[in-house]
C-alpha cells in the first residue's frame, strides 16, 4: 500500500480544516478523524477506483462524505490530488451523504473546491475567512430546486418500476444514498408528503390508469400495484379519491 506524500494545509481554524494531499500510485487507506470529512477529487483527470461496497469509479469532480471513524480505501493507478475538507459540524445538506459513503457528483461543492484551490494558489488563506467559507459551503451543498425535483423524479421512477413488489421507505433512502432524515425533508418540501404516503400515492396513480385504460379485474389491478388484497386496495382508493375503484371505472366509461 503506497503512502501519500505530506499534505499541504490550505485553511485551518477551529471549525474548518482544508488540506491538499497528493496520493501516489497504489492503494490508499484512511480513517476519517474529524466529525465530518469531505474527500474531493477536484484536480486533474486521473481515474481512481473507490474500494467500497460496491466498488465504483471515483472520477474527477466527484466527492465523498464520511463520519468520524469511517474506514475508506481507494486505488489510483497513476496518482492524483485529493482535497480533504474536515468539519467540526456537518452541514444539514449533506446528512444524506453520511449514511452511505460513496463517490457522487455535487456541482455546488465542486465550485466551492475550485474557489478554495484558486484562492490558495495566491497564498495561504487567512483564518478570518473561516465564517465566509463555511457560509459558502452550506450554500454550495444545498440542492437547488431543480436538483431536488430531479431527485423526486428519480424516486418516482424507482417506485413505478417496483409497484408489484414489497417496498419499504428505507428502500427509497437507499436508492438516493441518503438518510431517512433527508428523505423525509425532501418529500415534505418538494411534494408535501411522507415517504410511506409517497409510495401509496404512486401505487394509486398507477391503479387509476389501469382502471381507466384496461378491463383488468380489480383483484389483478390490486396485486399489480402492490396492494396485499382487493379490500386493501379498495379501502386505500376510496380514502384517497372518495369513490371506490368500481365507481371510478364507471365514471371513466361514462366520459
């Protein structure tokens, strides 16, 4: 296992430490020592392999977030520069990252890293920039409305392809690679609903389409949409739409 060269500290204060580490070719391992650490592959085009579960590419412009004590490994055939951001308190926006440390793209964080690197190229960053950098980091890590809506669309597609199967709310969090806390907040803010209600809502919307467009028996529609029985389907449907599935089908036929 190769050893990294000495790191260069770019920013250091009581709440924030940023260092630039040159990783030589080979396999590298590190146990995160700060309460929250962000590892960013922001320089050069070297291809790196993240040795997590499962293994995946740690491509340029990707970043990983980890809690204190998380053991991390990556392999770099040619070496690369790693920007390491150590925080005493995790920004709320990265709560989802911390549940499943794995490389991901985060455009806002990428821009923040490039800003820090550009400023450090002109000399050491003063400790007085601590608050400003933390404010910028919180802003950079907060998903825009378009990014949040993209996550919501991804969740919808994920549920829609699994309607006939058992689906737990934890499956939604795993799909996004986020915590339950982040999932709950995302659905509350973007859809005004809860994770369980979101799953049931997708089942019911698909059921409505089948009732309107097909002549399938109600029991087949119930099972195809993931309801445990026709009565469970009927009760859920009436609670949501104030008519039974049969009544809804009659209304569609009469249009």
